[in-house]
C-alpha cells in the first residue's frame, strides 16, 4: 500500500486484516472513545463519526417520513417469512436512502425484537413476533436477511437483535430478575436468538434491562458461552440506553460505575449507550477502570475491533465499491404496495358465522349501507417505534374508498361531555388558529426529546364551555379531545392546552383520571405516564393499572346527568360527595382553573372540583348508526401509547368498558355486526366470541391498515393470517407476569392445560382446505425427518393457507410440549388446486435439554407429527419411531448435582453464584421453605457423605425416595456475603437409584451438592 492509501483502505484485503491495521493506527484514547454509542471522528485518519443504533422495527423510526409497515406482532401474524424478508429489505433500502440526505440516520439498526410473547400482559408484546421460538426464529431470520442484503461482502444495514435475554416485564424492568431454569433457557429463550445468528444475518445483540437468575443481562455469561459460540463472525453487543449506569444505580450490583462498566466490557458489551450524546461520562468511567486495572487494553481493543468490523461491513471505507452507497428507494410505489400486502397478510379472521342467513357474514355481499363505528374506526395509530408515515389509511378511509363514501356511515362512539367547575363554569378550549402544526411532527434521534407546545393558548372556563370528546381506555385512564380535534395535553409550564394530534411521547401528557373528591390523599396513583428514564422502572402511577376502585370512578362520573341537568352542573353527580378531581397522569398533578388558564397543580389541596355533564353517550351514537345500516363494523382496540407499551405492562386482558359498551350497543341495534379488534396484544372477549357472527384481529397495520381491512371485508382478498400467540379466555388463565418457567408454570400453547378462547395458530379464511397424504420418514444420515403433505383448496375462493406442522413425543420421560411447531408454510391456492409440500425437520427440533447431563438429547421412542391450520386443529397425524438415547438415571457420582439442574421445584428462585458466572438456588421467600426435586439419582453401590456448597445462612434438608424419610440435614453459614461460598460435609447414606428432594430454609443460596464414600 502507498502512504496515502493504507491497508485499511484496501477493499481487496480481508476485513479482519483491515480492521487490525486501522486499530493499530488509533491511539489508546481514540480506541476508548469508540466504545460509546456516539463515537467521534478521527480526522487524521479520515474516520467519520459513527452512531450505533437506528430504530427500524417495522420501518425507519424517529428520523422523519418513511414507509410504515404493520407492527412486529402483525408481521408475526402473517406467518410469512418471505414477506417479512421483503419488508426488512424495504426498511433497509429506505434507511440507506434517508441517510444520503441526513447522516443522523444510522445503519446499525436495532431490530428485530425476538423476545418471545410468553405473557399477553407484557407491555411490549407489540414488538415481538410470537410466543413460539420456532416461528420467532424463522421470522427474525427472514427480517434480518432483508435488512442485511444479499451481497457477499457488504451489508445494507447491520441488524442487532433485541433484547438478550428472557425479558417479558416492564414493571420493575431494571430491578426484577427472571428465574430461568436450564431447560427453559435452552429450549425456549435462547432458541429465539440462535437461528438468525447462525444464518449469518445478524451483526449483534442488545442486552435487556432486567436480570436473569440474579445477574444483570448486561453481564450475561451467555453472551460468550452461547451467543458467540453460534458463529465465527464478530458480533457487536450494544447496551440498552442507560443500562450501564443502572448496574451501579438502580440495580446496585456494583458500588462504583467504574466497576460496572469494567464488568460489562469483560462480559462482552462492546458499545455503551448511556448519557445520550455526551460520551464523556462513559469514556471517563472506562478510562478510570483502565487506569485502576479493572480492565486491560486488550478488553478495549476487542470491543473496538467488533465495532470497526461492523463499519467495514457497511462499506464506510469503500464508497467506490459499496453496492448500497447510492440507494434511492424511499416511499416508492413498490414499498407502498408492500405495506398494503403486509397489512392484508396480518389480518386474522377469528370467527365467521351466518347472521340470519345461510352464508357466513363475511365477505360482505350486496350494496347495503355500512356503518363503520368505534373508537378506532377513524384512527391509524402509531406506536413508540413507528416511523412518520407519508400516507395513512384508517378503517373509515378504507371503507369509503372501497365501498363509496355514500354507502358508509360513521360514529366514533366517544362520550361527548362538558367539564363543569364547582361554580358552574365549563372548561373551554380555544378555537385553533389556521396553519398550526401539532406536536410530534419533528424528526428526532429520540422522540422523548420532543417537548410539549407552549405557544398555544391554554384552556379557560366560561358559562358555556366546550364539548369535549372523552375516551375511556380502561383502568380509568381517559383522554379528552377538543372540538378542533386536538387532545388536551400538558406542557412543562403546567398549563393545559388542546395541542396534541395523538397521545404520545415517552411520558404521555394526554392522559387523565377522575378521582372522587373525598377519596383522601392516598387515592389514585403517583405521577406517571411512564418511567422518567429508559432504564428505570415505570412510576407506580403509570397510565395502566390502578386499584379496582379507580375503574368505577369514571363510570360514576359518566353516570350523571344529561345536558341541562342542574344537579350535574353543581357537582351533584360527582359520586354524591361534591364532585370529582381530575388527575393528570403524566405529572401526577391535579387540574384546576387559575387566572392564567386551566393548569395542573401539584397537590390535591389545589385541585379543582369538576362535574361531568354528558351531552351524548357514545353508545347512543353508535346505536343510531347501526340501526340505519345493513352491516356494522365496530373497530375497537388500544392506543399503543396508553395502557400497555414500553415501561408499562397491562393489568387485564379485558376490553375497556367503553368499547365493550359500543359493540354491545351496535349488536343490539343490528345483529349483522362485525367486531374488528385492532390492537398490539390479545383480548379476552368471550361474550363477543359467543355472540357476534364475525370477529377479526389485526395489529396496528401501518400506513395501509384501513385499505387492507376494507379489501378483506369486501372479499377482494381472503384473510389468512394466524394468531402468533394464545388468546386466553380470561385473566384467570394468564400466568404470573414474573413467572418465566414456561414448563413448570404450564405456559403458552406448548404446555398450557387450559382451553383458550382462540389457540395459537388459529385463523380462518373464506374457503376450506383439505389435508391428505401426511408422511414422515427419518433420514439418519441427514439427521432429519422428512415430512410430506398434500393440501387442497376445496372451496370456491382463492386464498392463502398457513400449513402448520407440529411434533410431540408420545411417551416422554420428562415433561415435554403438548405439541411444538417444527415447520410451516404459507401457500396460495386457487379453488381446486393442490400443493404438495415437504419439510425437513432436523432431529435437533425434537430434542430436549437433559439437565442430568448438561446437553441436548433426542429420546428413543415414538413421535407424532400433526399437520393442520392451527395448533388445535390437526387434520392429519403420522407416527414414527426414532432411535435416540434411552433415558438413564442421573449420574450424580460423576459430578454431583448442580443446584439449578433440578427436575421440579416449588417456591425457589435461581440466583447468581458470582457476579461473573454460575447459578445457585434460594428460597423465593426466606421465611418459607422451597423445594427441589432431582429424579432418578444413581448412587451406585452407595455413598456415605455429601458436601453442600452454598452461601448465606440457612438449612438444607435431604429426603430420599417418594416418602418423607430424612437422609441428611445441613446447616449453612452465615457466610460473609452472598458470593462467599462454603462447603459443608455431613454423613449421609444413599444408594441405588432414587429420587432426591431438597428443602431449603432461610436466606441460603445452594450452588452444588457432591457425594462421596
């Protein structure tokens, strides 16, 4: 190389050599600076500034106009890997095109989210694909391949998978620990990540905020022992925002930030996302850690090398040969068409029965009037990770476009009210001036930085006031909208203005709650739209989740007089005790009327007293529209910024009471009623499922959602999506949010013994399909089972069918899934056409993690393969015998018992054996015993002594066999600290093969049991 073109500029050299050359030219301080999210330029080498992280979950987010595709859970409902790959390709092409005009647009994209949708109450369920690891892995692999591109040397974008590992709760998300037993870890959570990594389309991962087995995910030993063992490629691990600081702050895992960043770096974190664009804090901590010997230069160089590798793959140093350098595809006709196709593919037809006739209600026939009603009927909702769409289609837009505006009636179903003060005045929203731009249109690296507006006049109060639109989103959380169409919002000056197009922002400023005046200072909740920091837990008063009494408060306010009811104006309807207080959830303050306008005051003592004067009930408007129509389409669901989102878990599966009233009113007026649930998550709607002739579900479908829905209802396209997660019948069926043991807790379709409202994989079409010729043949040489099946469209309508293949072990020696998805295909068939499908199922898909031996095992025996359109509808079954391993007793004399390798447990949690690696087990409550069961322990000719390695203080009692025969009792500690393990030897006679049950009492942390003698 010449002096003016060093080796790192030579595209003919291997990437590893180029990285090594560039790394060698960087000074130690320059290398250290690369470890922050915002890495500075190095002008002397022509090295540009670089930012890790660009949100791109279902479109380029936060950077201005872009094509918006359905939410990730909607893409999951498509069950269509090739479609998802094309969506990923479109997103990455737009990222490249947008970067050409704005270098703030990053190419290291933080997507997709592959956390499994274990619990439907998780607030971020909209970000994942499915509750099943096989489906999630297939779709994540497809999306990342689209993001990466297909060039052998250069990547269009560099995808990072989120969030490593076992992360399904927003409540206390940075301080809670998921107890994940080895079988669940290997058979469930890790599988979601592994496929995409092994496919070579992943640049790295982002650890989650929470802890797993007592250890923060940003220190996860599995980053090295699992993730980086799956590939020989360099992988970049990017921290989540603020998480490095959490290690010493909210988690208090280390006493100093220097120890924290050093441990994270050693564990495998390479890029620190913390303190926004100010790199000085993190770089300073790393520099001091290096100075004090907590890390070495080799640790810094390793992380810098991984980041530089990504930059080389993105073509940063080869603009003349980078095939993606001149990408221009942005908001193209092809991308718009793809957004519509994806929205159509995501539609799930849950139920379709006749409504007075012989044929199912859908698709609609004839030319009768259609009433499109409901709180989401004229909405095209975006979520936290949406881009800014250039085109937007609500259901109402779609139906008017497809059926003609003259055939379509509309009723939103909001409650129209006035809010009157104790002195009889009513709140008035000023008329909007022309040309105003609502909040939220700005492009920002982080939309949390977009402040509320202070340039508009605040609300006032006068005799007449304004009629406000009230929506109850559940749990007593309401929004109020002014006549001009804008939502009441609160800016940093505390004044209430009609200023927001939609509820939104990191801390939602558009949500309120009524509280009884006489409820006392403890009523309601603390401040909280959402957590103040991305790494922090949500405030206790976050928009969802309140005491049961709060749910009734809005009903009490709403139940008052109609317009002209003087008692209402005087506060008589305020619960009978002098009116209501109106609490602003974003700040926790109370609304009052002051000289400068309507404002939010800090405490209840300054709160205004209000009465609700009902002008029109939403169900009355809906009933009128329904009565005059041939068919009613009720569109219900959630706002992705309210009651379930990042930082905020849901509290119930129930449809909010407001929306429940609307579908009931529509159906009472017109039996030809269709309920469309447009939501980020499942609902429990057993009454609707039993009463209404037709139900559909779709996630928020992006920019073409309304068009897609109308085309499906019209029959232009047959819905063929499938549910990516179980829809439970009630809250009673939902496991505890913090119980991550899907096996022991009998969770998801894999293990649940409950009858769901709608099962995993469920979805109907407008035609029928027959399944024939299912065969299964074991190919030992290829270590796979070949599955073949013929599927025929036996109906009269062309449609896609999602063919699903499940497997089950017939007589397993350990708990196994009722059935587990092992293959699927979405195929389109014309009437009468047949598709001959074949699948290669690797034998590894039939394996389980053998805790007795610490490895995967395929058990000898019979296996059934089931083919059909859902997990609960097996049309054909075939059984084969496989030669695997015969179950054998646990060889405890070889290595003893690792405490976490139990077969069953009650009332225990897995904790960290040390800050770096290893597990131990402790009682979940030190005041109550916890038990561990290890089946079929082989003690051979017998042992005479056992050695208990543990920390803390407590007692471990051993019972052998099926009875309560006590074999040994061991007192432990107290030790100096939770990681100061001690080994206690006690006499114990055990022999032959027997079950061993351990009872743990007190704050003891059991790590290992050895046997000898």
